[in-house]
C-alpha cells in the first residue's frame, strides 16, 4: 500500500521535496537503469518539458543532477514534487528559449520502472 505524505524534506544537494508518495516497488540506487515520468516547470508555472517515459542510469550523469539526486532512493510507484536550485539544473547557461539563466526548476517525478544493476 502506498503511503502519501506532504513533506518538506531535503535531499542531497539541497533539493527541497514538497510532496512524496513513497511507492512499494524496488528502490532505485546508483547504477540502476530507471524509467521515469517527468514534468519540468519554471518558477511561475510554465511547463518547459514533459516526458511520459524517460530512461537513464542513476548516477551516470545522463540527466541534470537534480533528477539524479531525486530518483536515487525512490521506490517504483513513488512520486516526488520538488524544487531544485540552478546549481543542480542548468545553471548560468540555461537552455536557449526554454529555461532562463540561473532558473530554479520545479520537478514532478514518478518512478515507473527500475532494473537493478549487477
């Protein structure tokens, strides 16, 4: 049974988790192949990207640090809503015409699948 809890906790790198549904499946660790559902929003609410299924390996720098840090420790079926500072996102570079320089981002992440490494 999923447990849902409004939390205001911090993860590695200072990520601020606003809400979390824990989930009941396998826990994602560094080196695991994962598939997530992801929505990225700017501070004023504009959605800049959505992915129904986005695959990567945790801890291999295939995604911005905020996503790597947020997924590590999540259970399959879990969801996290969090705010990430620019140092864990795109920093001063931003993303041309999508994400301004030094933007904090709001992320909605759901862990859909996790294949354990090793």
